[in-house]
């Protein structure tokens, strides 16, 4: 169970969850590399941002630390929890709804009444 | 051999845009910050090859009783793997750098919303510190501007030390406010960026001006030297007051004193009496000190026995504080503050009227004289004659009366006046 809600995820947060989805435990550096791969080079996450996100997710119970006997120094190994996976899917659904709304707007001629009221030119008004 | 250079930073760490661009410019001329480059407010650089670096600030973990603070090892490793080298800690911030020409290295922070949230924590800490400074300033202000503040300073640490303390508090207040305002402005810009709001031209101009650290460099450096001197002067003034009090030369044994004093002692109160000192350790001495506008400041603690020809004798004591200032107004102000202080003492029993004989002798000597007699903790006489002030407490009232004390003191003052 999440210990505290994070509300709407930012893009960085979503990509961190996405990069860990259905993956074995990963180091922070591996998460950054995977985000670069998933984002196809258009999405990048700064190391300070990544560390902040990992801290927030750990506090929220979205990720958990995994014992790593081979770890050098204090590099931690993280795994997505069920709560994290659920948060990732919730965000995915939200984004899909956003996309669907956007597609509906872009693909139709529907204009809204208040827009017509602001447009006295009949040629511009919706039929 | 490595060449080193020490500089006074031309900006404060929370002026983030200025600090980042200053470090970049220093590297561009071949001066690279050493590991943990800030010490005692000074920046330490080593000379090397000219290189262009971009410097970025991140929030450092604050030090606590159980933790040295700084940067977590995991964070350092993640940053190093991404191409960001930790240079050192400066104030609340960890300073990182990466080569400016390495296009594949991402920015240190890529999420303005999260970045702003982190800065809000630092702003909250800065606000907490400011609140403590304000509380200190209020408490200090009561001491500084209270009705008997001047007297308190004269009798206590001295005027110089008190004045410097006030300047330091005001300086700390200014820095505290500047700290909070700088962080607030930075947070506000990050939040606007996170919300995708357009940045106005005036904001762009603000950032451009901030990055131009040269424009305020001299102010900052002069302020640094001034604050360094201020702290030094404050410590010295406190130490000087301590040394003055501890110096044996400033304490003279009263029975062995051969110099004339500008006030009367117990043996001067009655002509037909004999006086003998008691052997109390902490009395019967003259303590002297000086302050920058009080050239003479004497304190006598006398204790002994007065014997009269009829065989009666009384034991008692007299404390006299003689203050000579540089101006009559200053002395009059001290008198007012003495009166205020005693009037607010719970033992204050009201003023006593001066006898006609004393009033006559006051008008006979002329001059600018004020005399007050009252009982506070002890029977008290307060006299101002021009720039000179006498504050007298006596106990064992049976041997004396306010009139006798006033008469003897006025006579002694008149003698030294002439």
C-alpha cells in the first residue's frame, strides 16, 4: 500500500515507473539508461531528478530496495512494487484518456456554442 | 606545482544563477574550484587548463546532530555515471559540474516541478532561520531600545560592544531576508516553468542580470570584508571589556588609596566620627573602567563601621558609581534611565523631598544640578552635575541620612569642579 499519495505523476516520474515495469531489480543508473531507450532519445532524465524520484517512490511504496550482496558502495537495487505497477497503469489510463480527448478534438469540426458567441462572423460559425 | 588562488565569492550561494555563471567563468579562465572549495566563506581555486564547464547547484542534505549532511553516496554515483562531478558543498547546496561541450550529458535537473519542490524545502529552512533571527532581533531590540538600554550597556558589556551587536543583528536580518527572497524568486520561476507558463521579458531580463555576477561583485566583496571586520571588532570589544574588568591595575584597594576621589566616602559624612574598614573580601576597593564616550567611570564598594564620640557605632556600607560622560545630554539621559529602572523596581518606595538646607546649598553652588533621593532596593541618592553623575546606595541607614549623603557628595563634587 502506498504510504503517501503522490497525486498526478510528472513526466519524469511516469518514465521511471515505465522503465521499471516488468523488469528485474535495477540500479539507478540502469533506470536512466532504460528511460533513454524507451524515450527513443527524446526523453532524458537528469541524475538529480532521478534520485529525487526514486526517493519519493521509495517513500510512497512504489518501489522497494532489494538486497544486493554484490553491490559496490551505496548503489541500491530497486524493484517495482505492485503499488508502483498500479500507479504506472493508472497514469497510463489517464494519459490514454487525454490522447483520446485530443484525437476527438483534432479529428472533428465540432465547435462549441460559446465559441460561436465570440465569433460574430456567420461564415465561421458551426453549421 | 599547482598554483592556487583564493577569492571572496562575488555572490552568495543562494543567488543560484549568479553563482553558477561565476564558477563557469572562473573555469573558462583556468581557475577550477578545488575539492570542497568553500572554507570560511572564501573560495579556493587551482590553476589549470582553460575549460568550459557548466556548473549546477543541487540541494545538499543538511547536517544534523547525527549526520554530517552533504550528498548521499548513491546520489553521487548516479550523478557521476551521468557525467556530473561533485565539486563541493556551498551553503545549502551541492555544486556539480560537467563539460559544457558534452551534448550527451543531460541537465542535472530535468523536472522543474520536482526541482521546485526540493527548493521549497530549503526555502522553508531559510524561513525558519529568519524567524529565529527575528525573535533574536526582537529580544535584542528590547535590550537595545528599552527605556534603560543605554544604562544597561554602560554598566554591562560597554557601549561599543552593544552597538556592534546591534549592527550584527541587523546584518543577519538583512541576509536572512535576502536568502528567503532569493530562494522564493528561484522557486517561483521553476514552478512557472513546470506549469508551462511563458516566461516574461522582464523575467528573462532578471535572470540575465543575475547571471552577470560582475555587476554586484564589488558590493558583495566589500560586504564580506565589512562583515569579517565587524565580527572581529565585536569579539575584540567583548574581549577588551573582559580584560578591562580582569586587569588588576583597574582595581585599587580603597584603604590604601591616596588619590583624591570626586565623591565622598563614609568617613566624610560626619566630621566628628571615626571610620574603620571591615574585612569583607569583595568590598573596600575602587574599580575603574572606560568606554569610548565615558572617559571616567569609577565604582566604589565601601564597608565599615562609623564610631561616634558618645561611644555609639554603626556598621554599614556605601556603593558609589561615578560616571563622567562626554556630554551633559548623555549624562542627563543616564539619570533618566537610572530613575526609570529604579521606579520600576518592586521595592521602590517613592521620592523623598529634599530639605530646604540642601536646596539652598544647590542654589549656592549654581550650575546645572539634579538631585533625587528615594528608596529602591536600598536608600539611594542620584546626582547629576553637568556631565558628571553619582549614583549612591547606602545601607545601615541608622548611621546616615539622605541629607548627609547629598551634602557630602555635593561638597566633594564642588571641590573637584573647582
